[in-house]
C-alpha cells in the first residue's frame, strides 16, 4: 500500500517532526511512504497514492479540506491528523474518511491494516499516548529538502547545520491559549526519552547529516525533573552540540541556567506574553511569576552568556489601552536579544476560544495568521481592524527602539562567537539604521 503524508506548513523553520515519526513507524511495517511538503508548493502525486494522510493546524485547515475533496474525487482514502482534527473532529469527519485524534504512531498502522482487509470501523480514531522508547530513531531521509531545514535552523545558532528535534512530549502548563489542546494531543504531564536514547540518536544525526546544533521544539524543556535535566545537559556538552530550547520563567533557576550555558546552549526562548502581571495570571493563566522575576532571569542569562528571546502577544482578550502600554513598556525595559511579537489568536479547542468565540470576525481559517491580522474584537476598546493596524505599527516601532541603540549592540556583541555571527549582527544594525533614518 502506498501512503502519502502531507505537510502544509509554509515556513522553512522545522521539518514536520510528527509526520517523520509516523513515516518511521510505517516503514517498519513495510508500507511505501512518502512525505510531501505541499505547504512549500510540492505537488501531491494523487495517481501513486492509496491513502493520503494530512496533518494540519487551524491556519492550514482550509487547504487541508481542499486537498481532501480532491483526493476523494479520485477515490483515495483520506486521513486527517494533527492539532486541528484533534480538537475539531466533527468538522473534519464529514470531509475525511478517518480522523486520528492525538498521537497516531500507535494506531495508524492498525488503521491501515483494517483498510487493507476491508474491515469496517468508525471514522474517528483515538490516538494513544504510548511509550516514546517504543518508537524507532526518526528517519529524516523521508523529509523533502532536509538541507534547507538544516540551514535555516543553523542561522539562529550560528553553525553550519542545525536540526529541529524533540526529546519530550507534553506540558504541565495551563495556559488559556494552549490548553486543553496540548493535553488532548499528548496526554497529561510529560514523557521523556532516556539519556542513553538521546545520546544514541544525536550521535547518528551528527555522523549522518553533519549536524552541529539542535533547536529543541519541546513545549517546555526545562519543566523536566532536575536529575533527568542534568544528564541531558551532560550529553549535549559531551557531544559538543550548540542548542536552543523553549523555557518558562518559573521552570529555571541559576543552577539550570548554568547547566545550560556549560553544555553549549546559546538561545533560551521564554514565553512572557504580556507586561501586565494581571493579564498573565488571570487572563492567560500563564503563571504567577512577576515582572521582577522576569527581569532577574534575563539579567542572569546575560551574565552567563545565554541569549534570551522574549515571546509576546498583543491584544489578548479584554486588552485595555493600559495593559497594552504595560506590555510595550515592559518589552523596552527588558530589551531581549530577540523579540517575537504576535497577535493573540484564540484557536479552536482552547479555553481562550470558548471565552471569545462570539467575537470572532474572520471565519476563513487561512486568514488566522497571528503575524498578520487580529481575527476577533479583543475588547470594547479595540476592534479587530484597529488591533491589526496598531499591531503592525507597534511591532515596527518596538523593533527599532529596542534594537537600534548602543546599549543593545554592546550587549549583543559581548556574546558574538564567530565571524558569521558578527556579520549577522552588523547587517541587522545597518538595516535598522536605514529604517530609523527614514
């Protein structure tokens, strides 16, 4: 049986890790597997496909529905999976023959066997949160244009080749914009690969692909138990790989940050989201950490030689002019090495969606791009249109204000480790200077 797995992500940031894992499992079952990067305009060969699996998030749902319709016209069996089908199975069941909710590695092979044998079964398939060690080492040979992914991630880590990877699944957080989606996808709590398995797999990626860095995509890598984390950092140091990770302010301390620095970690990504402690605690359910704690953590990262990224959201539910200004002011005060500012987007299945779904103004999922537009009326003080306009104005101004100043460049240059990194910093400075002058 020929199985085509479709990736609809349009970015060049991360290879489709979920599909790679699924393909690795299916090849062990002797299925003919192909991953297609349709999000990057790679064509789907419907003629050589018996089963078509599409994994997608909400922003790609419209395109996924179109592909499903075309496949069904050709009598191809269609399967939906990923975040959107997991939280919106009823919407997908009318368009796909089967909908897999949650993790598919432990149920998809049986589904294919049932299809081959003509066995009738319900079209909603519940995934299983299985043992990660039962899965084989990811076979990245299935990834089209893997080299482009390796080069893209290498830019952020200032090495030649860097791979996106995960060593855990799940998150303990209760953030309103993520939960209960993450629990539906990966179950409660976290599951981790053992240190031996991590070392084995990384050694393989180093020798096979020439990988020099790893951009870990785990939701919160620093929420793992300290004994496990110590072993993990020891492996990264032993293998001499530079790396980055997603963290939370309330999951790191001086010991963990020192371990990270000593094991070649370069970038630490923190979801701050808002400069208002009330918004973080009461609206976003992000946690109870204070602005003072954030500033202290970023300062400690700077002293140790780690480069912290600050992720922020503008126009959260019930955003006021004051809370918006609190966030803008806090970003300027914090002055992170890297800033990512997005528009709050209440995705289906989340607590936030249930709170504001009556305010959503943009129905076309393909327009739900949190770097482009606001899809709902955040509050009586901001309409969706006003929020979109202000977001782009604020984002550009903050980038100029934070990055185009002498203190930022001096701080940034302190952590330059190569000619390539210096060149990047210098070019960024020139670009910002030109914008500032205009």
